[in-house]
C-alpha cells in the first residue's frame, strides 16, 4: 500500500520509469487515514496521537507509535506479515509523512507511460476508493482492476487473476 503509493509518486516524477504498477495503493494520506479509522472513537484516538506527536516535536521530544495505531490491520491479516524484521512501533513522524503524502497530485504526469492500478474490492486495510481516486486523476493509458477474490496482502493470497494481470 505505502510502497504502491510511493511507486505512483516516483514514477510520475521520474521519467526513467517506463511504467508503474500499484497494488492496493493510495493517493491521499489524510483521506486514507480518515477512511481507515472509521469509528468515531478510532478517529478521535488517531487525532489525539497526531496532536501529541506535534506537541512533543515542539518540545524536542519524539513520540513512538504502535504500528496498528497508525494503520489498523485486522487480526485475521496480521499473520501475512513476517514477525522477523518488522518494526511494531514507529516514530510519530512516519504517520505525519503518510498524512502529507499525496501521489494523486502528481499522477497525471505519468502519462503517456502506462499505469496499472489493482485493488481488492473489499480491502480491509486500504479502501479501494483510493485506487479509484488515482484512476480518475491519471492520464492515459491507465487501467484499473478491482478484484473480488483477494484482500490487502494480495501476494500472500492465491490470486491467479492478479498473477495474470502483472505477468
């Protein structure tokens, strides 16, 4: 998701990229967070964390934030993440950088190089609407594929349709 967003941005800004494939990515960090922290108490907790990070930065201190407080990943998908080498807490600035990141602002620069957007229809981490928003802002040629039979960690699923799209 974050890697897909970075690929869209980097490919749009660097003409050396011949094409970009984005799988379960996003185009606007603030909007993505609002759609990920849907319940009012979850959004309130996220806003409080963001405010505390800003407050501590002004004091010259750093807030460490649990991974799933930044991006909520449902329990049933957490097994798709290897436990070795994965950080479970990040500096608050990671959340801030994601909040401010907006690949949708530059995606129109990618054309005429191709963009392939793939997103799970019922992605339980990053809303499919994020790839749809990228599609609406991208130039030609752009393809959008919304797949029913996969969830966020698409490469860990048995997804022959996905494999056929990227081969």
